[in-house]
């Protein structure tokens, strides 16, 4: 699913910046500027309501402008504005996922714009999963261990 999310984010970026290269893995040489890098940080997964689980997936998108241009800082500010409201409406239509983008933060370090955000995804568990078929229900009264 993370790969699908990266592809969805890359597709959205491509609609905004069709001529800008997008990388989803580290590149050590021959970087074509300007460009975007998409990465994830530590992913947390938690059981949620009855048949759902929640995944908090933090993303970082780095924008590297073409710093040979005299107005490259204008490009950084323009990219920052683009990732505002329109980006909060990112959706992955072919899956039953809900995206709630809590916050987007921006940080400029030297000549790089860092765009950080968290996707809070809730997904239904697959009822055809063999593990789901082996669940049992126990009835009774649970006694407090401190009594």
C-alpha cells in the first residue's frame, strides 16, 4: 500500500509539474534539477475499531530547485503554495481508504524545501484472510484481578 501511496503522490505532483523529475529512491549522481524526492519515515500501525486498522504514514517530499536560476527562491515559494489546500484532497480511488491529512509543514534548509505531512489511513480488514476465520468468541464474566 505504501508504494501505491507514493505513486499517487507522484501522480499528483506530475499533474502540477509535468516537466519536473520525481524520484522515489535515493539518487547519488546525475540528478536533474529541479526535482522532487518522495520518502516515508517510520510507519505506525494500530488496531482500530472492530474490522479496521489504522496506519499513520509520515511522508517527506523534498523539492530541489534549479539553483542556477537567479530566482530559484521564487520557485520554492511557488511549490510551497501548491502543496497547500489542493494537496489535502489527495485520494486513492481504487481502494477503500480514507485520508485525513492532519498538517503539512514546510522547512527550508539551504536550497531545499522539505514538505512533511502525515497520512492517517483507516482500512478494513480482509474478511477472507485465513487469520480472520480462526477467531473465536469466549463468553463469560471477566473478574478483576485486584479483587
